[in-house]
């Protein structure tokens, strides 16, 4: 039997997918970041859905070409980028390590 939460979750997953697609396209077309950071924001957006998209837009999305370094200069944006880098690296290493022989 379908519960109301099922509709909410289906909508959330659809928004998470759409958000991740947007971040992925924007990262690879308009953002001069290293690939590890591009994948980091994509993975965090998959995990967090629209909240990840909001974090990306506020902390990393280049407002105009050539202004990325100036845009990410505030300390909180650098902290967000560092957290994204560490969270996705740790998560991927944990996920991958379970499939590797001991």
C-alpha cells in the first residue's frame, strides 16, 4: 500500500537527480575547478538533493567567467569546498574498500 511519504520520497529523488544533473553540467561547462572538486559537488548533490544544489550555488558556482577565484575567496566558501572534498573522498574510499580484498 502506498503511503504519503512514498510520494514525498519520489519527489525528493526526482529533485535530487535534477539537481545533480544541473550541477554536473554546470561544473563541466563553466567551472575551472579540478576534476576532484567537480565530482565532489556532484556526489554531494546526489546525497543532499536540492540542499546540495543550494550549497553549490552559494559556495562554488562561478558568477561570471574569470571570477571564480575572487568568488570563492571568503573563508566560509573555502571551508565548504574543503568539507566537500573530504566528505566525498572519505565516502568513496569507504564504499570502494568493502569490495577490495583485505
